[in-house]
């Protein structure tokens, strides 16, 4: 390897501390964590709510309670996941206020 190629490669190597200013690092939320948390909360809340509703006196007359449990759990999970995404977007917008 010639000296010009070696000097060119060494000039491309830059320290991260020289490029990144810690005062300008943006603290954006991790959307995946928000969505997973919303989904888990939705599943737990949906199952608890649907099993409670199925076990009430009016719920015992249902012909197929499994269908109601499934649909209600899916609906509650969808709503809580969307709410978690909304909270993530709000947190992301709040992280940009100081700029």
C-alpha cells in the first residue's frame, strides 16, 4: 500500500468525540418498547375484563363465550397499543421542544 492510500485511510478515521456534541444528543423514545408495553397491558387488561364479563350472570347466557373473550381482548389490545403509540409520539415531540 502506498503512503497516500495509508494517509487517506487514516484521515477518514474520526473519533466519535470529535464529531458528536453531547449537548445536542436527542433523546427520542424507543417506539418498539412503547408498542410492546401497550400490547402486553392490553392483553392482560382485555383478558381480565372479558373473563369478568363472561362470569357475570348475564354473561353465563352466552352461547360461545370464547368468541366474546377473543374479540374483546383483541379490541382492548388494539386500543392500548394505539394509545401507547400516541404516548410515544407525544414523548418524541416533547424531546424536540428545547431545540
